[in-house]
C-alpha cells in the first residue's frame, strides 16, 4: 500500500460513543496505532476501508485529537526516542494555546494520545501536567488535582526527614 | 490525576526536577510509592551530604543510586553502603578530605559504580594499609580533578571515559597517570585540561603502546601545548577517533605552526573523524577534509584564505569570535551546511555570502552577540521567506552603525585581491591585541588565589565562564 501518495484521501473514525469523524489519511497516520492497523489492510485498502472504530476514545476527546493531528499533519513527527532525548525544547505557541483546557479533558487527551500512540501529543500533554505541578507545595498540588491526603503525621514526618537528604537548596 | 495509569504518571513525573519530585512524595502514599519504587525516578534523587551531614544518621528506604559528598558525609556512611552500596552507580566527591582506607572501603562497597567524580579531593596519604585488595571497578566515567594519587586505588579498575585536570601535578602523579592509562583496555574518551606543564604526558613515548583506541580526544591547554611526539600519540588513534577538540588558551607560537600542519594532515586522513573543535589552531595548506561533518572554530582559529580548504560534507559550522572567514571556504563548504552558528562576531558582513547561496540546505541559523549590517539583515529576511523550515535564533545582536563596514563588504564581494588583504591585515592586528589580553588572564590565573577560585566550582562550568569572559572582553 502506498501511504505516501500525494493526494490525501478521506478516512473516517468512529468514537466509543458512536460518533463518526472525517479526517484525512495523512493526519490519521500520525497515530502509530492506526498506522499499524492500516498497514495490515493490504493492497487497495484505504479507499474502500470502512470507518475505523476507536473503542477507547470518546467523541469529545476524539474531536480534540483530530484538531491536533490535522494541524500537524505536514510536520515531521519526532519518535519516542527523540522525545526522550530532548532537553528544554521549544513549544509551538499553537500547541501551548491548544492545551489550554480543563483538567478532565486533559486527562482524557493523555489517555487517548497514549492509546493512539501519538508520541508528540502525549509528550505535550503530560508536560502540561508536569508544568502545573512545578514549584508547588504538596498542599497546593493536592488541592489543584483534588487528591486526598492519606498520610498520618508520623508517616509524613519520616518521608520529610528522608527527603531532606536530597533537597536541592 | 491519580486515576491516570501508572506508566503515564511516571512519564509526567519524569519531566520534573528533584525538588518537585520530593513535593510529590508528600502529596499521597501512591505518589511516594511510585517515585520511591521506579528506578528512573529514584535515579533523579541524589543523596547530598554537606557539612552538616556528619552530625546525622541517614535512614534510607529508597534504593538511591547517586551520592554527592561536599565537605563531609553522614555519620553512618559505611554502614549505609554496606547495605545499599550495590545500588550506587554515581558518586561525586567535592572539597573533601578523606583517609585512603575510607575511600577504599567506599569503593569496595559500591561495586557497581559507573560514574566517579573527584573534585578538589584530598587524600590523607600518611595512613597505611593502602595495598590489597584494590577495588576492581568497571567505570563508564571517571573525573579526576584532584590530586592524582587517588589513582593508586584505581589501578585495577577500568574506565571508558576519563576526564582529568589538575593544578599542580608532580612527577609521581604523572607517573601514576601513565601507569593507569597503560592498564586501560576500554578507554574511548580522554579529556585532558592542563594548567601547568603536564601536557608533557603526551610527549611520553610510553603512551605509544597502549591497548585502548580513543574515539574522542579533548585537550585544553592553558599554558603549554604538547610538542614532541604529540602527533605520534594522535596517530595511534587515527583509525578510531570520531571527535577531536584541541583548545589552546594562549596564542600558538611560531614553532606550533609546523605541528599544527602535521596534525591537520592527520585529521584530514582520519576516516571516522566527524567532529572537529579547534581554538587557536590554524588549519592551513590543506586540501579537502572529506569526513568532517561538524566544525567548531574559536578565536584565532582560521582558515587560510589563499588555499582552498574544503569541507564538502560539513553539516554543522559553529564559529566563536571568528576573525574572518574567507568566501572561498564558504563557497566550497556552504551548500552542505544545515546548521550554522555565529557567536561573538564583530563583523559578520560575510554571512551575506552564505545567505545568498540559492540551493542552501540550511535548517538552523543562530547569530549571537554579533554585529550585523543591513545587507545581512535583508539576506536573513529573504532566506526566511524562501524556505519555511528554517529555524532562526538571533540573540543580542546589534545593528551595525558603521556604514564603512557595509562599504568594505561591497568591495570584498567584488573579489578584489587588495581588499582581501586589507581584511587579513586587520585580522593579524586583532591577534596581537588578543595575545595581550590573554596573557593578562593567564598571569592572573596562575596566582594561587585565582586558581582557588577557578577550582571552587564545577570545573567545566568554570572553564565555560572563563571562555565567555574572554569572549566578552574581546567584544568590548
């Protein structure tokens, strides 16, 4: 199958709650998971291939994912290894803006990017959470992410004591 | 967030630095468990022993892999290492004095040690009992910026990458270093910084017969440059060398010219040499460097303008305080360059030539702390308009107010011989100015106080600062 053809055929995907989305082959191939599926279809498959069911992604999240892949369909995507190696990297302002969403949406996006195997999107969205954690106290982190404090005072004191050996002052 | 799968949480946490990880351990038990039990996260937690540590006992629940000791260490260090030493992969000793037997005990407990750093480490050599058994470590990296007498303990250990740097090294230390190098079989990278005369190490014919073959060789010499036999030393590794850095922080004397020529000739023949970084080094009278892909030139390193030195496969060119780069060099090398960096250039009118090349492969252009003329600015704009994928970084670069520069460039561009020579003459004057300021720096540097200052921090950073300082002085 020639996936590099200049024309960019339409492809449909269906979310877990049954909504159908139309996008292009070039965009959808950013997903490693779908790329694997399509590669196994064989000759002449793409045009006649039916809508691709995505049982783990709901329609709200799929809409967000499609917005991202369509925007980035012409960009060269870094591999997981390349992402691992990079240090302070430049973030596209479009992406920065794109990631402005509430936490629940962001969690769903992360899960979807992980399932669909879109390394760059996964990196961007997990990094977004990491940036929210950065420079916050434990209590601030708890209230921001709605996490229950299950430590007893004695237990937490022991952890604090051990942590002191590692603190960067 | 706690509902996200653990692998995702690890990914998120992995983006964070040590203090944020420590905050996370206090948020809830789950997070503490994940961080304390995930190897890649625990590896980010460095045990730091400072001056106060000697009054405290460490109670560790996590399997730490990295220790840094500055001035002192915890009361129960040896008991801790007896239990957990096998997990330790990295140790940094800084500004610490220790009896040799303590150091030996530490190294014997940490038998899986991979990275070992000594910065301003002092051994109490009066104590006895140094002999057998010596630890047999298989190190990836050894940094030895201290009294090299600690090598007595490491004679049976092997290392892949050695960095060494010493202020005062006496005959015994040099002898130990030579012996240690002769014992090495797997050494691939050697970084050597010299503040005194110890570059004579490379003049020793004892190093001509060694079992290792270097892939990377870095030599920074602040006072002396090895002369006799140095090219022989390099020649032994000419099949394997991939990266070479030669930086001299004093102006090469006339007697260096022949040596530089011989070494250049060697470089040209090295089939695996991909990266070449030179300071105060003259590549001249050479024909074509087929193999070099990355070239970094600093201060006075110059390509001879009369002879067409070519780098047909050059992908990255980084220039620091360049005097002038002749267009014949650029003509022949420029079409392959993907990444170009120009730093601290007083006059970069010649960049114009590069940017006007039509079939450029340039993907990245950085100009930093340099003076640009209008034509250059226009050329950059054009370049960006023509090719979408170019990444551009221009940092603190001023517009030239000097119209004469533009004018001179116009003349030069019409390839008139006389204007080129004017350019060169100016270059030579600059060298003389720089020689003076460099000498000042070195005279200062050899004062004990100054040296203390230099060695009191992370070495590489200091060298970088020093270089930047020199560069800034140039710029002024």
